[in-house]
C-alpha cells in the first residue's frame, strides 16, 4: 500500500513523506489511540457516518477526548479528493496528542488498496485456528493496540496459512484478527453474536442487510468451531478486503474447499451497493 495523502485537523494537508506525530504523542508512546479503516469507491467513502460513530464509541471506551465527527468527516473527504484515487483506503486516527498537552491529534490518511485482493478472493483463504483471550475492555474497540492481532496473523502465515481464526478457551468461534467471521448452512448465514468479545464490523452490518435481499437468513449466536468446520462454506468480512472466502481450516477443506456461493453473491451485492452510494 502506498500513502497518497495525509491531512491533520488544524493543519490541513501534509506531505505524505514527512513525519506527522511527535514521539511523545500518546498514540505512539503508549498505543493509546483509536482508528477506523474504510474503503473508498469511486471517490466516495463507504458508510462514512457509521465508521465515524464507531470511532466515537471507541474513543469513549478508552477515555479519549470526544472527537469532532463533522470536522473529521470533512478532513477525510478533503484527503480523498487530494489523493485523486477513486478506489482507495481511508484511515482515521484519533489520539490524546502529546503527553500532558490536552490537545488531541486527528488524522485522515488515504492509501492505495493492498495488492492481490482479487487473486486471493478467487483462491480463498486458508485459516489457522488459534486460541484467543481478548481483554474485555478493548475487545469491541478499534484501538491501535493491535500488536496481539498482528502477531496472530504472523503466526498463521508461519504455519502456511493466510490468516487466523480466533476461538476462545471453550472452542467457540470469535473473529479473525481484522475481520468478522461468517459460515453458511444451507440458506442460513451464521456469524458470532456481538455479545461476545468481538468487533461490531461496519461491513458485517452491511452484509446482514444484503443477506435478506439475496434470500439468505442471517443469524448470530455462539457457535463451536466444529460447527464452522462442517459448514457448507465460510468467509470473512472487512472494510478493505470486503467478502473474502475461507476454503481451509488448519489444512482441512471447508465445504468443497472452494469459494462458495454466498461469498460470491454477497461480494457482488456489497460492491454494487457501495458503488450506488
């Protein structure tokens, strides 16, 4: 991914190649910051309001100053326009600012999309199952304290897989490090309930709406790993990767070991909905 534009509240456009944060900004110094990542389609951020509202909730959860959502929205739109890339990734960061300053830092960054997404979608993900014990306070928060999530992805790749599937100590399916999890049983689409320590994905909410339109029955609940392993298909959902089929679990195929019908249909519907908006 290549950084195309950087905008900062109170400063406007900044050169992408120059430093933005002070070394004593608490976002860097202590990892005390929150963020949002969303996809831009045709120059328009998808579900911008929902992402910024989640940023507000995340900031409250870690006791950060309340962000000015209208100002951040304008900042993001300015950054997207300046980047000149119709399909891109927009990120927001909100930190307490320099230690003891009382002046928060708000950033909007626009980057190119990660390479190889469509090739990976056509092949499908190989997932490695990993035990997970998330902290209750930050489990549903988009905090920048993502070191454990990234370590889980790194371990999955070291095991010859593409991503991790996180399960609790009882073997209950939770989520992936940066995505929500879904699986299909006939016409039912199942996904872990938000009452569990998982993130309420904005793309997850969009797929929930689209599933009914496509004739599927979405349902959330508490699901053991064995049930997902026996499903007709499985997939992940996230803002940047959209709908990403999962075809193997610890080396064993899920369904027939190929991307499934629901993942294909939902990906097409999501893309269509995003482009209409």
